[in-house]
C-alpha cells in the first residue's frame, strides 16, 4: 500500500505548478484556530485512497493522473470529491505525515482546476462543505513547506468565503442552503479577518433553518440520509465555535439536538436507517460514528409532525411508520408515495422493510426502476388497484394525492397504539385508507388493521383489487401456512415470527431491496390480496414472535 501511495502522490503532486500560478508577495493569511472533528472516518475508504482509489457506493475513480476539471461537480462521485469530506476517511487510515502528502497533492490538483476561476465547483453548498473539512483537517492540507502552495490554499479559502457570503442565499432551499450558511459562519470564526462575517452568517443560517427544518427537528425533505448529513454539518459547526472559543447560540444548539432526535427516530435495531424518500439503510458503522462524535445526546423522536415518522418500540422491537404526506418537490427531488408504510425490526434483524432506493449514491439501477422504487407498491402498505396514493408524474415529480394525514397516538400499560389515515384514494376511488398499529409493551406482538372507508361522491362501480404488501428484508424467508391465512417468517438473526391475516388470502411474491451501498438484492414479500367495494371494508393482520 505504501508503494501504491507513493506512485499516486508522485503523479499527483506537482506543487511547483501551484507555486508558479499562485505565488504571491502578500503576507499569507492564516487560520486562527483548527476545529476538531470528533467523528471517526471510514478506515477502509481511507486505505482505498492511499491505494489510489476514491470509492462511493458502487463507483470507483482512479486517482492516478486525476484531474478535478474532468470529473466536474454534478454527479454524486464528483460532489464527494469536491466537498473534501474524504479527508475524514484519510485521517482514519493514516497519520499526518503520509496522509498530508496525498491530501496536499489532491488539493493542489483542485487549485489548478478550480482555484483561479469561479465555476461549477464554486456552488455555495460545495464551498460550505469544503470550508468545513479544509479547516477541520488543516494539518493534512497545510503541512507543506511550499510557501506558494500554502498561500494559494489560504487565499483561495478566503476568496471562497467571500464568494459564499454573497451567494449562500441563492443555494437551493434545504440542506444545500443550510450547509452554505454554516460554511460562512465557520470561515468567519476561523479565517483571519473574518469575524465580521459571523453575525451575518448566523442570521442567514436562522433563515435557512426556518425554511428547511420542521419544528420537531426533521428536515422538510423527510430524507433520513439528508438528516444524517444535517446532523454532521451541525456537529462541525459546533466544533468551529468551540475552536474559536465562542459560545454556540442557544437556537443553534437546540436545532442540532432536535435534528439528532429526529435521526434517532428513523434508525432501526441494526443501527442503520429505515428506507424512506428514495433512500436506503446506509452504513450503520458510519452512522454510529456520526452519532458518537457529534457531541450531542437525544432520545429518539417518537411522535413527529413535519418530520412525519411515527416510532413505536418495545423490548427490542422497533416499528417506524410514515405518517405524513410526501415532501414537496421544492425540498425533495425523489419524494415517494409511501404514506402509512411501515418498517419493522427485531433486535438487529430487519423483518419488514421498504424496497428503498439509491438515494444520493451513484447507481447502476435503470432510471425506470428508480422511479418504480418510489411507488406505493414498493413500500409496505396497502395499494388500491395498483395505483399510487400520490401520483408520480412522467417527469418524476409528485402529482396529486395525499394531502391530509391525521394521526392519533395513545399509550397505556399494555401497548402503544397509532391510528392514521390518508386521503390519497378519495379522488379516484372515493375511499380513505386508515391504518391502525398496536405494539404490545413486551415487544412480542404487532397488530394491524387496514380499513378502506367510503368518502366523497365518487364510488367504485363494482369492485377494485387491493394488495397489502409486506416487503421482507433479504434473508427473511416466508413459509405460507396450510390454510393460506398466515406465514412463518424465518430469519438468521431473530426468532421466527408468525404472521396471520383475516378477511383475505395471503400470497408470496418476489421483491427487491436496495442495501446501504445502493446495490439491489433479491428478497421476498408477503401480500394480502382481495377486492373491495365502494362501501369499503377492513383487513386485520397480526405479527407475533414465537418465543
């Protein structure tokens, strides 16, 4: 690995080019402090970097003779490189001496490609992320004795901060704008002469948070993967304040703690995320490192409003339900028709899941499959006449459908109960879908009741088919009982669970699941099938652990 790293560095590190382009007689800027990133990186990814490979999901870029200009800034891989969050992984793999050689070689390449002009790599969100990681890993990128390189980097950092100060408000609403304003604040705190920028950055971040974060702490995009990045950004912001010996404003501390509680609320028993809004479980180890290092502690959010995810838990059994309309197109490009779907885990074993999606990872999945993974049928809920509860339009945007999702929650000594409904099928079928979940306090039984209730003038003339789908995690095998009304769910990581339904027949079908690397895996699903009239009806089911 050392020989590989030497070859990569030798081909990348042409510091004299940087010196000739950027050397200035001006007194170089300096950082007034260096924040400490408490989040541990991924050592395997760091090892890959040293061996000349940048890996994101299923895609790999060869760093030998690498040119930042060629990779651009639009793809998921390009954004990963351009934001420099990989410095965290490099630091997890090697010490400053070896790591600095590779890091400075790559930063030098970035300066050659993008340091002299404002281009696509200067997007506000990318500069915000870049500032966070350039300052946190300054020892890895500012160890060089080459005065020209150091001056180039620090002066480009200052130029980037000034650029960000004037463009942060133009970033897309949501996490991109939040990241941009966080970058403004951190640059103001840590780059010499930037303190006048801090108050303006705090005001800008307050506006960005008001537009992006609900009152319960969750992002309005309702994306668990974005929520994890949000917690990370707030963690690095806190580190910047602490390094500069400034107090974090109470409002920002509260926003960070609420963000962590919302993230906990969609985490399953194996430490990974539940799959919502086109995302997947992610990497449980990276998520654990983020939570452990963010400097905050919070209990899982159980009853959410804008965030929308309801959480039930009892003695190792966890249920997460989507109890809200899909996010608006303004804050989410890949919203899903998943209202009232559930995921269930028993300890570290996932039992019932949604099919998921690639999220922000580069993917080899076909475009039409990615769209199909956003459908109601790709989620563990009731589907009426193979129709999405919220329409997915030809251009990928969400159309009409679910607008209201009333939720009632109650708890007593025996169980936790949630009753929720949505109006996504009212216009097309004259029916409201209602779902009741009851989880016993011993964690051994989950009872469900799906009802279709007549509402409005439009009625089904005869009957419409329905399917209540329960997608199973890879490795969970269903065995249908002789009467066709139940199944035994066997898995490698939990005792068998018995599934029973009433009022319809149970079948099995093949399914797929997108794992934390964005890779498609084969799985199974159990499906309750039947027909419903315009008068409505109900389907009861039960999931019970056998021991």
